[in-house]
C-alpha cells in the first residue's frame, strides 16, 4: 500500500503541515509528486483540492485512521504542480527534506503594504469637457483648472503626482474639479519596481553570420522538438548575449517566457540595460538585494504575465512563469550556480529538469565552459556551438606573463611589476581605462607572528583573520572582528606582521604610484549597500574613474569599450587554493579577466603576474586555449578518477561536539563500507577534516565516495538519511554535495 503527503495551502507558512492519505490501488499509477487531487477533508469530509508532495510505502500513523484520496483532478497541470515535482527532483537527487526543497522552489508570499497610486481622468462627456475648457480659458482665476483639464483631454489619464509636480496643481483645484463632476480620482494598487533605468539607446544590433547561424540552429531544433540543452562556447566578446536576446525575442513572440541566470548581482545592472534596450518594461530582476516586498511583487508580475523575462542569480530559476520557454545560463562555468546550503543543488541540472517539465529549452554560454558541460557536449548530451571570433571584429588581447620571482630578484618589492607599471602609465597618458584584478579583498591577506610563525586565527573558524585598513582584523567566514593585535596570542611576542596583499592594499599603492589617476575599488566591502554595484559600475562606465580595482566580481561578463589594459596581480591565489578544480578555476579566471580588455575599437592588452609562469593553466589561460586546457585537464581527471570522469558524493558532517561528530562519521563510514563492499568502481575517501575544519564553532568532517553510476551515490545518500532519521545525533547535521558526469 502507498501513502501520500498532501498540502492544501501552498504557502511557506503551511508547508510543514501536510496531511497523510492512502492511495487507492486503482490510482497508484496516476499519482506522482505535484499531482492535484480531490480529498475528503475534516470531520464533515468536505471535498477540497490539494497537492501531493510525497509518496511513501510506510505510514506515520495507523492506516485504519487514514482516509483515501478521492480522485485526481483532470487537466490539473499548474505552476504549483510543476514546482512541487521540481522540488521532488531536488530532494531525491541532492539530499534534503521535501520541506526544504519546497521552500526553495515556491515563491514567498510575504506581502507588505501595497503601493497605492492615484490617477486622474475625465468624468464628463467630451462636450462638457470642451465647454468647461472654453470657460476656464477666459477666466484668469481658473488657469490651473484649464491646464489640468487640457492635459486630461489630450492624454486621457495622468498620475496625480505628475499633476502635482509637473503641472503644479493644488489639492484644492483637484477637489473643485471633482465637485464639478468634470474629473474623477481613482486609486490603483501598483506592484513595486525592482530597478531604475537610466536613459539608454535603442537596441539596433544586427547579428553577424556566426551569431545568426547559432540562433537559427537552436531555434530550428526547438521547433523540431529537440529539447537537448545547448552549450555556446564563445570567446570573450563574441556576442553570446545578442544570441540570447534573439532567441528570447522569438520565444516571446510565440507566447512564451524566459529566465536569464547570471552568476553575480554585480552583473545585474549591465545585463538588465542590454535587455531593457530590446524588451523595455517586459523585463524584471530578482536578487538578494531586493526587499521582501520588492521580491514578492516581481514574482507576482511574472505569475500574472506582466513581465516576460526575469533576470537574476540562482534564485531567479524558481520564478513562477506559466509558459516558460527558455532558460539562459550565462557564464555557466561559475561556481555560484552551485547552492552551498541544503539542498546542495546545481542550477544547471535543475534548469534542465525545469525545462523538461515546461517543454522548454536550456541555453548555456561561456568562454570557458565547465568541464562537466563540455564533457556532456562531447558525449552528445548537449548540442555544442563554437563562436571563435569577437563580434565587433576586435582582436583578443595580447597577453604578457610576468614572473614575479624575477621582479623580486631585480629588487622590485612592489605589488605592481615593472611591465605593468609602464603599461598603466601609457594608458593613463592615452586617457584609456584599466582594470586591476586580485582575488582577495581587505588590506593584507593575514597577520602572523614573526617569532613563532603562528597566524592570528578566528576563535570560531579554522581560518586566519584578515587585516583591514580600518585597523581591524576580520574573519571572512563568520564576520568575527577584533582590533589589530599587538602581541602574538600563542607566544606573546610583539613581532606581529601582515603578509600578502588585498584590494585595499592595491588601491593604496596605486594611488601612491599614480596620484593623477582616479581610482575605484569594487569588492565585498564597497558593495554592501543596496545599489552600490550599479553606482560603481556606472561611474566607471561614465569615465568617472581611470582605474577599477576589484575581486572576481569585476571580471565576470562586464563590457567596457575603453578598457584597454587588464592587470591580474596574483594568479597563484586560485592555483594553490586546494581541491581538484583549482587548475580549472585558475584557467577560467585568467581567460575571463583577460577578456575584459580590448572589447571596443582599441587594441587590448593583459599582464598576468605569477610565481608559477610555467603552469599549464596559466600558459593556456594567457592564450585562451580552451581545447588544449580541456584535453590536458581531462587526462589528469581520468587518472585520478575525478568528475566529470566519475560521479562523486561528498557527505559533510558538522557539529559543535567533536566527540559526537566522530561517532557519527564512524557510523556513516561503516554503513557506506557495507553498501560498497565487493562493488567494482566505487571508491571511498575519509572521513577526514574538511578543508576549513571549523566554521562558527562547528567542527566539520567529510567523506567522499566516487562511483561510475550516479544511482549508486543516491542509494548511499538515501541510506545515510534513513540512518540519521532513525537514530539522530542532535548536535550533528549532515549535508550532501554531488558532482556528476551524466545522469
């Protein structure tokens, strides 16, 4: 016998209150997660509708006290049913409770006080209006009445704030015209806007042959019923965004809607402006900087069909469009598309599932696709498109690699190499713009004792504190902040020094070396306030600064026509960050950063400063040789059995009690050993301390399991979940992290 958990109110507040029903044998093949069903409810058994959110073979109650589902609602495919089925997919494949998955995919219904706006329109016939206008025109005391009534006669309806601000109409004048029966004032509830648009030029871009062929082929495959995801590998500046816009335009003209995923909030404004030039008010955005009320209103606009396109980071994927036709994933290689919390889903896989439910398509684009996506394209699971030239005919930047060991030997202890210094001076003389990238914020990297060598660490996390120019040390994991220490906490020595350099230190040195230059800095510290991303990027775009210094957020997808020089100050930070993906991330960062230069009519250049100039990811990043890097890196992955050559599951256990944590890890280890004994192609590593062994006073350990078949990993995940449910250790939590090749 099968049982179903059913919710009767789709809202966050009610999701943890499902009702259990029995599934009649005659319906066992008809009912799935997301199905809308009729159920007898309450003492009177009144018939109501509900959604199935879980199907199981064991009941939490006495079956004799349960009621049967009455029937399946015919033709009941709704936005909610699709989202519930998507939540089931996330719960099943990534490890979480159904409640967690539902709260992820269903829109929040927290609604604030509505925005009320008043509108003025005519309340009399045209003949009466014309007669009044003639009367007001002849009387100097009724000039304001004449001005307002003339505007209404011409426009039909005007907002009351326009009447007050632009036409200088007083409240008494309005009241008098209302009393005369000539106008009426209506109040209308408006949905909040998510962004403010500056003036922009109209969209008049014509696709080149490569762009047009790519868009045509993707569209023709869609029309022919081919729903395979598409991957566009286009060099930086090849015009992938124009292909996205063309495809979305076709979708909208066919009555469908679009979601555009971007990896960073910092990209929102520039991306929005490109789409706004083409689609105007039919677009909106969703991101974490919106207030709950703004976010609610954007979701309402999407659900009601007021907008056709939603742009935003990962969470925009769950926009409740009724007729979704296309999901764009721009810069698809970015790690921000992976959810770090529970459930640990990847936006790419969830987008493919959502498109399947909506009978739509997914189009991904990047100059440096993730190895997983390119691997799938080579296997034929994705359709691959190559765009090898820049759209505007400009050349890829010339790249110089500077060995910082040689700089040190030559006596240069500056963050800026001699080569980069000369090129910055040259660009400033030519009034061209420069971007300087270092993947580290703050003033210095860390503070350490010169006597015993111990770094000053966060008491709550297993990481060193970072020094900020304000004179404070900060943990970038939990936010713990203390004044700069005067003595070593370990040995008491007063010989405390700062090491490394962050964005603040770079800014200080640049201002010293080039006092005539105007400098902007963009990192987590300068973009905390709402609208700060837009202000910094707009200022740089408007040439209010010569040099933009920043972390990763400045090298992802931005297009500044007058940037002719990019300096990458510490290529080794990501190279030696640990993990099997460090070379891939280094190659991607270098390629993307270099690609910001020379996107306009002027030749671009890039300088990569590194202590590892012979590393293949640095060399191939400099030449933007993606194919060469892919072949080289895949050889390494195959030898060591890493994704995408193998599927991998990380089981992270965390808790405040280290003894209890060890006990749970031992139980998980024994369970997985028993499940994988004698099975070929399954490898277990750990348990061992996580790369960051403690965060916010919670100790962390991890177990990795590699398998050729993804189903083997989901089977292990289910067994671990069942073990923790049946015998929970209250101080220990478990999360799952999947890396997969093919499903």
